[in-house]
C-alpha cells in the first residue's frame, strides 16, 4: 500500500519580522503537548532571543555541515530527518537556496522529499519570495529577491495562514531591536522597511491569499457537487447585448461592485453559435475598452439560449448579482418575444438580478420595414408567377374542369402559391394567395361565377390558402435574410482577418492597416489625422496609385470616423454602406490600439534608456571617485616626495618613485581612454575604416604593454587577412590581453591562438584564472561590471565592454566560454578577406 503524502502548513508573511517563525514554533509546542512527535528540522533565529527561547523544549535534528570555498556552512540534514521519521517537522524559510553540495538545490525540494515520505511539514515564507511576484516586489522595493519558490509549491499547501501586522507595528518592533541588531535598525527603517513598502507588500499578501481562498472554495464546491452560488465574494456580472445601453450597464455594475469589499466586475457577451449577430462590432470594441478602464474583465460565451448561457456563466464564476438592460422591444414585441430578462429572473435562484432602465428601453418608434434580401431577378420571377402563372393555371383547370373536383383545384392553387413564395418571397406570395383564392371561388366554388361562398369549408380553404402562403413566404424570406447575413458576416470576417494579418506580418502596423482598409473598401484615400493646436494634421495616409496624398479630394465623397477626441480617419472615394462603415469603425479601433501600443513601447524604451543612463552615471561617479583617484593619489604622493626638500632620496628611491609615477600615469591614461571610447560607442561616433589587416601584426601591437613572458602565442604563418579597422582591432586585443593577464596566475601564461574557420578567423585568448559562472558570462561585457572580484584600483570594468563594441563595429563577435581545466577564454571572430579568383594560365579570367 503506497505511503500517504504528508500535509503542508505554510505561515505566510508580508515581510521579515511579522512573526512567522514564532508562530511556527508555537504550533510545534501545541502539537507536542497533544502527544504529537515533533522535531525541528531547521529554524533560523537570526539572533532573536525570544525565537531562540521558543526553540527550547523541542527536539532539534543536528544540522549538516558543508564546506564551500573554504567556509563552513550548515544546512538541514534531510537524511537525518528521514531516518528520524517524526510525525511533524518544522522547517524554516521555504525559499532558501542550499549551499552547493547539498542534497537538493532549494529547501522547498527538501520539504517535498519529507512530504513524499509521509512527514507533515510546517514551514514559513514571505510574500516577496513567490516567483510570480518577484518583478512586482522589485518594482516596489527596488530590491530583486534572489531566493524564490514556485507559486505552485505554496498553493498546493493544505493550510496557509497569514501572519499579518500593520506597517506601523512592524516598524515599532524593528525599532525595539526585536528583528535586527541595533546597528542595522536605522538602515532597515529608511530603506526596505518604509511604510509605503510595507503597505504594498501587505496588500500583495492579502490579495494573493484571497485568490488562494477562492481556489480552495471552488475546489470544495466541485468536490461536493455544489452548483448553487456561494456569495462569499461580491461578483457582479453585466450582460451586454452589443447595444448602446451597455455603457450605462457597465457603470452601474462598477458602482455596485465598488460598494463591496474586493468586489469584482465581469462583463459578459453571449454570441450565437452560428456566428450571426446584430451587435455592432465597433460598439462592442468601445465597451470592451470601457471594461478595461473600469478594472473589470471581459468574457464571451457561445450559446443560442441567451438566458441559460448568462445563468450558466454566473453560476460558474460564483456570481452574486446579474445586471441586465430593460428590453428595447415594444409591448407587442415583448409579448411575442420577451427576451432573456424574464427567463433570467425566473431561473436565477439565489443570484440577485437587476433590470436597469436606459434611454433605449420601452416602446420605440416603429422601425422601417427591412427590404427583402432576395435578388431583384427572383422577385420579378415571383411576380410573373403570381400573375401569368395564375392565369395559365386557371386556363388549364377551366378547360379540364370535368376531370377533377374542387379539392384538386384548391390543392393546385395552393401549390402555385407555395411556388411563388419559394421564388419571389412575401409580397408576390400574398398576391398569389389572394388572386388564387378569388379565382377558385369565382370559377369553381358553387355558386360559380360569383364571389359568394355557400359552404363554410370552402371559406376555410380560402383562409388556409392565404395562411400557408404567408407562412411559407415568411420562412423563405427569413432564410434569405439569414443567408445574406451569413455571407456578410463571412465577408466581414475575411476582411478583418486580412487586416489583422497585415498588422501581424508587417513591421509598421498603422500604414498596413490604412492600406488594407483602402483596398478592401475600394477607396481613393484613407488618411489618419491628429488634432494639434486646433488644426488637424496628417499622421499617415494611404492613396490609390495616381491619387494625390494631400488633403482635399475635390468632389469625391468622403466619410469621417472619430477614433478619439484628437484622432480621426478620413475616407474618400466612395459612399459607405452600413456594413462597410462597421468594418471601418473596427479598423479605427485597431488603429487606436496600435497607436497606444506604440506609444507605450516608446515610453518603455525611454524609461529603460533613462534607467541605463542613470546606472552609467552612477557607476561613472563611483569610478571617478575611487578608481580614477587612486592613480592620481599615487602620482601626487610620488611627486610630492620627489619635490620635498626635507627628505633626502638616494638614486634607487628616486627611480622607484618615477617608475610609480609612470605606472600610475599609464593606468590613468588607460582608464580615461576606455571612458572616452565608451562615450564614442554610446554616441555612435565610431566609424570603422575596414581594410585587410594581418592578425599577427595586430596581436604584436597589442602586446606592447604586456610584461614579457606572460603570453604564449600560437599563430600559424598562413593566417588569412581579416577585414577590420586596424586601430580598433588593436585596442580591442589590448583590452582582452590586459584583462586576461590581470586575472591569470603569475605562473600560468595567457594563451593566444588563432585559426581560420571558413569565411571567418577566430582568435582565442585563454587564461587560467578563477573563471566566470555561466550565468554571469554575458554580464562581463556590460560597462562597469567587475563581478565583485577585481583587485581594488584595477580598472572600472570598461575594458571588455569597449572591446566588444570595437569588435562589433568591425562586423565581428566577441564571446566568453570556459577554459578547459579552469579559467576564461575570450573568443573573437572576424570576417576573412576573400582572396581574388586565380587567373587561368594562358588566357583571360
């Protein structure tokens, strides 16, 4: 029988010091008093006396000692805890990263092993260590958490308890020395533990836990087959039909949701399964934008029964209220087709339903009759059958009246009426029914040659004839309308799909949209205009070949679509019907979205650029304040000693001081050159003069400042020429060699080798230094990056950044990889100069 998995209880906190570990130890004592076998797998007291005191009385599993880089660390001994097999293990700091060499890389993986072995675990974690919130926490606090735990690990916990504390109370606890040592309190209060930071982190913890509670509630309802809503949280569903009343419904729903704590607003649009709808796409797009601005969510479901679709969605999201608009039908229309409102109210159960009145509700003016969707040819054929066809049928029946009776006559006139309805629609069919009934009455119904009907069944036959004609004609007309609607919807979908595809495939979305719109609607010009200082200025335009792009357009018909208050589309060259206007409105909405996206991208790029400039300025100030001052201080001290009249120096001391001045001057010159080179690269002022260059000569020039015996060369004599700027290549190689010599041990020379690989030449500069971890290899080419291991006063971290910039200016690449056996290898590649084709002997090439 498989072992049952242990249970996991998590104490979740918004920040360090709220009492997670204290609560975990308190729970351990309570369980121990109830007879449960409890051990401490690992607890971090952080020097807090009260926490350490609470550990007393609990069995503590000895920690495992590990040595890493000459330092001894301790971690939880997972094997010892598994061998001890307690009922409950207390494990602190779930997101902790274990020391290299541990059983698992992360402590949460240790906890998973204990749970799989059937051991219950009680643990702690702060909200800032959840993986999904890492970027959010960094944006709030300015500090990126290096230790994280996957959200799913915490979400799967059987119990999650929030250890909450107000920001003011936590700051008081910090000031009293209950969290950090006294020498760290002031720095913590002014940095991470600011009131704003703590308030934001507390809200993150509450919101995350609220979502976890919602998930647990839904899981419980599903396990127990509970379909009725449990209004534990106010959720308001606004049903939108695509009509103009949707804006009012959304605002009413937002006001209702705002009255409740953590109220949630959901907008729902039900579309038919056949894809046909009378809703305006541009209206739906505008309402969707409003939904986003209100902080709500948009949902679309497919269903032919609108009322049931609304109720199923509301029950599925555990909604507490539904908002519907009052019917826009008149009294007769509401009686015949009441709409979804009454059905939703009748079947809503415990869900409250609000029927909201609006400007379009109630009786309206009679709508103009929609024209038949049948073609003019079919309507003409129907009228021809209703007139000439009825006459031909009458002639045939009258000449053969001895062969049939009145029922046959009525059936044939009914067949003719059905045929007319199928061909010509409503009006010709009604005409055929009336004319056929009158002819059958006059010529074949006793008493003949009068319009008098003696028998009641004959009168009933006339009524049935007319009713059948109207019913069949109505069905035919409805089918024709739906077929036309389907064709229109398919055409609109294809047009919009083409427009969307042009945006996805093209790099410049707005011109592509305008051009596709102009081609789709056969327009002369489509112009996007923006208002500036009261005047409308052209932002972009698309014109047919031979059509001027300037404004004006002569007498050509034009249509203006308002995108926003300061943005509009002007379409010239054709009158637009309602379907074309709908397509144009959808495109206008897409144009607005694309422009807004481009503006946000530009703002993001500007913010990133400013952030990078700020980082460079900060690093430059640090470099000037330290690294540049160090050689200057050496020069000044040596010069002062040489000039001092109170100190007598022998020739050896003078020579040493002069050598120190020369060395510090060279170091200072190198730093300034790198700073100037970086400035040139950033400003784009580096213009390489590409020409054939011999690699062995460039390497020889770069070695001039390197001490003798520190570099081993392996350069084949048949190396091809490379295409590069000789000065830039020499500077780049000098920086690479200087970097390698700086980190290489004195007894391990730097290796420089070169080879030709197809169309490129490869130069490898390898050292036997400490090397660079894989995750930091890309960082060494960033400005002012020294990875924290450079000797003091030995550069500002610009050499490799400048080298890569110079190499890329020469159309080459510069990357880093590990040296076999330890160390770092810098790999430089450059294009090879193509050799001219040989001339055939005795002839022309």
